C-alpha cells in the first residue's frame, strides 16, 4: 500500500462542523465545534487512520 502525507487541521475541521451544523439547523458555539474537531482528530488517531507528528518550531 502506498503511503501518502495528509495534514489534518483541527481549525479546518471545526469550521467544517460549524458550517454543516448551521446548515442542518443547529447553532453551535465556538467551543462546541472545537471539541468536536478535537474528538474527530482523536478518533482518526485511535483508528490508526492518521499518525500524529509534532513539529519542532
């Protein structure tokens, strides 16, 4: 299987959830969608779909 490099941005996930929830009639707070984004990221890690890399800045 070929390995590809994917970058997961939790801010982008949070914005996606925010827009989708608004479209579906929900009015989430910023904190709620940030929690959803973090949970999604942790789910992807737990399922070994992604690996977390920490960059030295």
